[in-house]
């Protein structure tokens, strides 16, 4: 009976929002206990409905009363996505900022006690224990290096009955732009930069590093997957001048002499597979100790929540704030990765659904 009553109250609230009933009428329903977690048969919640009718006052009140900011409907749209599609910046910003506050609070809680998964992390990973979501499973699962039907070089891993791209050739433009912004105006470029890259993948960014006008004076690559390491041997990376390959997780080396002895890096890049945002945030905390000086830069592959516009925006801001906490300022630039025919995916699971890739370049804040 309680469930039936909650369903009736939730349905009535959603219907009344869509019928544009006065705010005071809707507020009275909410105050009387209409469940804000409720979603109808189409997955529409009260927050979705408020975004549809562009009721900024109601969106704000629903968020204040605990509406679920990242609930998705049957089309996988959040209320933020709906506000974005309506070009309603005010409603979108209220929902996005709720997501940012939620993620920062949960990150703070996890740092002060037993690890807790954030709401967004649960959406992103969905308790995924396959090779796509579990580092331990990934490291035990064979990888395949091949070309797809479009001639694109790809590295894939099988998760359940689906191929998932570990790295794919369409990322080349992103990597090219990243190296350009990290390196080409660096004061140490002519004498050879000291470079650290975490995660080799297909070696796209490492190849661009090696093709700089002056080859890096030191080029350290951390890679853990045995199949990637075997692929690197096959390609001759172990024999390249100035290249040092550390076999293991970055966590194994982050405070070791193997990195500290270098005296600091001019450029750091990281792109790991199957690790969640909490691990990336931990990496951020070590970066200031790994940088050589004020001109040193950090970048990372920003694919966080990248199949959904709201999640991608939230994690852009969250990572920006976490880098600010360790004294780094980020400049973001857009790289257009739009594929008209979506041929880049072939039969693999899509892991980046945005037209514009947000490219981060972080530097230590000037004192």
C-alpha cells in the first residue's frame, strides 16, 4: 500500500509539473512527501519534468530537496541533458553544480574513511567487474592488436560478449593536439624534454613525443599489461634511445627512485584503462612532486563520463577543482572529434560520445 501511495504521489507530481501547475501547488505536494526519486514508465522524474517545462524555480527547489541529479530516463538522458537540449543555461547550471557538489563531497568522505563509490562512479562503472571496469580482471584478460574493417588500428579487450576499445586510432588527433600544447612552446624543447607517460596503449602519444623537433632527453613510459609490454618489445620501444620502460602500475613507481632520480619531468601525461576517477585524483596529488619546474605541464586523457554531456561537464569541473587543490591551473581547449558516419567504433563499445573533446593542460600556479 505504501508503494502504491508513493507511486500515485510521484506520478501526480510529474503530471502536474508537465501541466505547468503553479509552483506553490507543486511545492505543497513535495512537502507532503511526493517521492523525488520516483520515475514513471518512461523514466521521467520530477526533475526531468521540471527541466522539460524550464521551471528554474522548481528545478532549484527539487535539487535543494534532494532530487537525484544524475537519474537517467529510458533514453539515457538526465534532467541536465534535457535542460541542455532546451538551451536553458540556468536550469542546466543548477543541475550541473549539484553534480559537482555531490562528487566533491563524496570524494571528501572517501578520503576520510572507508572508500565509498560516488553516485556518478556507479553510473559510469555500474559495478562492472569485467575487463572494462576492473583493473585486476583487465590485467588477466588478453588484448588484441589489429586493424578494423575501416583500416583503423585498434587495441581491444573482451568484456563479457563485447569488444571494448582500450585505445583506438581515432584518438590520434587528440594525441597530436595534446603533444603540441604540452611541448611546442616549452622553454626546454630545444635541449630535449624530460617526458613521463603513464599507459602506452597503441603508443600514439609516445610516437608524437619521439617525433618532436628535438627528441626527448628522457622518455619514461609506465605500462602494466603484459600484452602491451610484449607489443612494445615487438615494435622496438625497448631499444629506442632515451626511452625507459617501467613494467608495472604507476602506483608501484610513483614514489620510487626510478622516477624521483630523474629530478623532475617537463611533461607528464596519463591515460590508464579500467581505473576509476578516484585513482586519477590520487595521481593528481603526486604530480607536483614529479614536475621539474614552473614551466612543466600535465595532461590526461579526459574521457570521464564522456558518453553523456552532463557527466562529462561535471567531471571536467571536478577534475579542474581537484587540480586546483594541488596548486595547478588548467587551460581547457576543444578538439573536434566528430565522426559523421560513426565508423570509428566498428563493433566495439562506444566510450566517447561527445563531438568536442575537452583537452586539459595543467601548470603549477604562479606564486
